[in-house]
């Protein structure tokens, strides 16, 4: 099963502010990433996936994103 960044965050019970703090970025930066996860640096993506308890591939490599590359 794949999740959007927002879905993974919500399922994990985090607010955008909490995730931004954990990733050591401004909340507005994190919000931008929720809208377009392709802009998220790989190191931050790995940390977010660990925070949400999901694999990187479950959040960032959906069927649609791999087809468009």
C-alpha cells in the first residue's frame, strides 16, 4: 500500500509543526513538501519515513510517480 506524505503524517498522529520540528525545517518548508514530495531531499525523506513507521517506497515511490519518470 502506498501513502501520500500527508496521509502518512495523519495516520501517525503528527501535526505539520511536529514533523517540521523533527526534520529540523521550517513548517512552511514541510507544508511545501506535502504538496510536492518530489522536492524533498532524500535524507529528509528517509527521516520522515522512519518517523511515520513506513518504508520510503511506501510514501515516495508510488505507482504514479514511477511511471512519470
